[in-house]
C-alpha cells in the first residue's frame, strides 16, 4: 500500500513542476529535476528499489532550479519524505 502512496506523491510533484506529460522529454530550467523524478517513478513501478532511491536523491540535489524558496523547500521536504519512506521499507542487515 505504501507504493501507491509514494506513486501518488511523485505524480503530484511531477505535475506541479510542469511535467504532466510523463514520458516526454523534459525542458526548461527544471528539466533535470523532472527527469530524475520520472526515472524514480519508473523505478518504483518496476520494483527497482536501489535505482528508485538513487533517483530520489538525485532529484533532491536538483531542486536548486526552483526559483521560489518556499516551493523549493516544499519539494525538498516531499522528496525527503519519499526517501525516508523507502528507507523504512528496506530490510535491515543484522551483523
């Protein structure tokens, strides 16, 4: 059930940043951010957890393209929430 919540959150982020045409080539100053989020979405759907986590982190590093400080902070917070959610679903190694 967590996957559907995370997918919905990613879809909202992508749509809010102007990438509603998922699967199309990204343009504009936030193109790289959109590409990372779209890749994370594909990875989530494909159950490629390591790649999903990496693309979320890359997206978080790319939020500087958002000129509005409040919007940038909100996107960063939501991406971090997705990263934290993913960390909570991984089995922990016991040594």
